């Protein structure tokens, strides 16, 4: 007799939990300055005359100005 419920692989569940923990660690560590970066990036956008298409550049410039750059260990390979 077949069950209607899909079977779960224990290692897949463990991998997902590990990935969630890593994401939470990065989010918690950076959440205090995310708002500051967002506001500064918006100011940069306004200073540029509200020109669309350069949002990433604005965000990266804001991070540099505030002194916060993404930590190297946060990159997923």
C-alpha cells in the first residue's frame, strides 16, 4: 500500500536546516545597518536625479560610505 505523503530524505532536511541557520546568522548580523544603507542608497538615487537602472551601484556606494561591506564568509559558493 502506497502512502499519499511524500517521503523525506533526512540529509536533505538537515541541509535545509543548516542553510536556514546560515541565512539567519547573516541577516541578524547585518539587519541593524540594512535600513541605514537603504536610506543612503535612496538619497544617492535622488541626488542623481532619480535616474533608473543604477540601483545596485547606489546600494554599493551607500555600503562603502557607511563602512559596511558584505563579509567574505557570507558568500555562498
